[in-house]
C-alpha cells in the first residue's frame, strides 16, 4: 500500500488566520473529492492505487498534510 501524504491534525501553519485555515480546509476537501473521481488511467499516471485514493478521499479534511504546519 502506498502512503500518499504524511498527515497531522494541523490544517495550517501555526499563527495562520482563521480565514486561512478555513480556506485550506475547503481546498483539501475539494482535492480529496476530486482524487476519488479520477479514473484508473489518471491514478496509474500518478502512481496511486485505487484503494489508496479511496482511502485518502475518506479522510476528514482537518487531517491535513504535515507540510502545512511549516
């Protein structure tokens, strides 16, 4: 199983405004929905298995990538 992203509970860097956090939350939700809609050829091009894409798409939006903490 391929790990797509490293996650933490942070949605934005420390000190980010509430508006930034909400925007990031919405963006991540949208990205995860689109990931679940990709066809097998697109997922193959990205090196992601269907099961991994579906698993990632089911994660809560507040479970954001670790690099957003920087």
